[in-house]
């Protein structure tokens, strides 16, 4: 398939324009018979240089001549003043701690038989999330009810996680039941 005459004309016009452009702009490649003039290499003076040559520019704002102007030989310093006096730190007033021990009064108290199981939860016939304190012969533990049980026909009031059971039981590992008192909060 041949390209149309319009496409061929556009391509030819673009090629001729690009070939003539360097001559029109006055640029050329250096050659031994036509070197680059030295006039093409001039120093450029930046407007931010404080000691620039040529005509002087008027300062646009006060920052041009402020104390924050950095010159070539300037050095940085921390600017620490030795005679700064800091105020003494105030001593906080802390109330004296009370020397008594008190539990929040429980809503109710239940006594009965406890058993253990290896479910990792504390089961009682109370709503989940209820905070209880279970006390046995060896001590007390605070727990949150997170399972429902044991069944009413078993005559037990609580099923406890095995490590919790033996922590409050004070009995050997062969025991399966112990008497407890439970404070319900």
C-alpha cells in the first residue's frame, strides 16, 4: 500500500524544515575551518550573588540586607548564650496513700462446689462478662465469666480452667472438686 500524497508532502516538508533549522538559528558544529567564537562563552551573573558585577538591583524586600544574609566567608555557630537562667522545677504535691484495704461490695455471694475442665474458660450460670472473685483454701482469683455452665443437676456452682482451679484449691493434682466462695460483682 502506498502512502497518500498528503502524508508524503507532510513528511518531506518536516524533513526540509529540520534540515534548514540549524542554519536559520545561527548554530553550527565546530570544524577546523570554522571554530566557535569566544564571544559565545560569557560568565553568568546570578541575581542572588551579593557581589555581582554590572548594574545594581534595588532590594526587593528587607530580607536582602538582613542579618540572615550569608556571605562566602561566614561561619555557623550555635548561638548559645551562657547567662540563660532556667526556672527550678516545681515539686508536685502528691496525696498521702491510704493504708486500708477494701473491696467494692459484691452484688451477691455464692458458696458451693467447684470443678475444673480444660476449656480455657470460666463457666458459671451467670451472664457472660460478669466479674467474679473465686476464693478457696489456697487463695482468691478475679475472673470474668466467659462460658455458661455447669448443669444444675451436677450441684456444682462453677467450672474453672484447670490452672485456676489448682491455684485456689490448695489440694493435690488428684482432686477434682473443692469448696469455694464466689463474690459476684
